[in-house]
């Protein structure tokens, strides 16, 4: 509730402080909706929906996985600066390896700290992690995985295809299929399937003294299914994402953030992993994020309708986003499916 309120205050360019909660003010937390996070927003706007880049499933998949293997905006921008438009057609292992290796030698971190990528040396035989990940991506392209995913019927099927590759476990496969599903390569419902990560499992343990026989995935689904009923019962006026309900991926993340919050606010309650503190402090990035969501969700027109020029709400139409088929951001895409 508080994190979503913080999101809207920041989106409307209101000055800080955005919360009176000392824990939320001091430490870094994700947004209530995964797609609203800064890196997800960059992926959607600057990697997936680009007028100047090819929109074939093969090229879009390549860009998404290349970005997500590192999950770091600065790494993507380094590659763009080095090679211009990022395409699989022009990709070459030696050139990409040289740029990334040089960046590391210059003291730059090329991977995000958001989650740990397995090194992959046992599967691909290279000494440097990024070399193995480039080879992993090459294997996916050789296997025509983008086309396989485009023909998958469910998110779980897409997850299983990704999960079959070396170095990709349950958590990464679920994150990757969610990111791919922001594009038009796939069109799954985010209410079809969920995989609890380690943080979510910790959060669930801290929230439920008795699971009532439900497994962790069932508990997340139960929370997602009953959200409006519980908001009403508790007297909470939860501000949704312009009418979009919290999806399973969002609720999975919510429990992960509950775990983090409880480490500070309720340190006596232990999770599975025994973590005691939050590593990352909150350092606000004051450069506004130009909010943009997958056009098939039909949220972008809702944002325009909600915009208040006097409050200086963000410019939702800037940048190099691809227009929807009707010629304006937020118009109908090829799908009428609005799962989120």
C-alpha cells in the first residue's frame, strides 16, 4: 500500500519525502508492480518497443535476453555505444566479449546486483562469466527458442523451455519468461503461473503461521485472487495501476519485499535463509522515468487521462517507443488480452 503510494507521488513529480515510514525511506524496495520498476521500465521502453529496431520475435527475444542476462542499464548502453543498434544479425561473440572484458578491466561492474547469475563455466568452458552467458544466448538462438516460445500456449510451457538450459534455474526462468511476455513475442496471462523465489518463500513464512495445507504457489495465488475482498475487509484504498490488478508476479515480489521489510521492522521473525539486514540503501534517482507499459495492457491511455499538467506528471510519450497498430501509444494491439 505504502510502496504504491510512493510510486504515484514520484510519478507525479511531487518533492520528497514521499513517505513517513522510516524503513521505506531508508532502504531500497521494488515497486508494488514489477513492470513499474526502473529497470523493467527501461527494458519495455528502450529495449523492446523501439521504432528503430526490428520487431521480429527473433530480434526482440535476442535483445531481451541480452539485456536481462546482465540486467544492468549501463551495460546495455555500453553495448549500444559500441555497436549502434543492437541486432542478432550484426552480433559477433568476439566483438561483444572484447567490449565487456575491457569494461571489467576498467573497473566497471557489468552485472546488476539484483540477483546472482550462475557463472556457467561448467557448461560452456569459458573463464569469464559474460563469455559463458553470450554462448548460452547463442545456443538459444541456434535452437530457435524465440520461435518455440512464440508458439507456446502457456506461460508454464515457456518457463519450462527456458528452464531446460544450463545455468537457468526456476527463479531465472520465471523472471525471463515474465520479461519476454512484456513483448509481443508471447501473450500469456500473468495469472496463469507463478514460481516463488527465495525471498518470497521467506516472506510467506513470516506472514503465515499456518499455511492451511497450501503450498507456496497456492498461497500467492490465494492472495492475488482475494486482493479486492481483503482490501475492502481491511479498509484499505489500494491505488491499482490504472485499473490493473496485482498479478501473480507482483504478489510474488510483494512477499519478497515483506521479507526485506521485516528484517528491520521485525527482526525477531526469521525466514528460511536467516538473512538479518537489507543490503541496499535507498538513493533516489531524481531523473524522471518516462512511464510506459506494454501496449497490449492498454494502460498508457489511462495514464494520459490521469495526467495533471499542474503537478507535472511524467511525460508518458517521450523517447523512442514503438507506436501501437492504431498509431498512438496505448491503442489496441494485436491482442485484447488485459491480464494485468
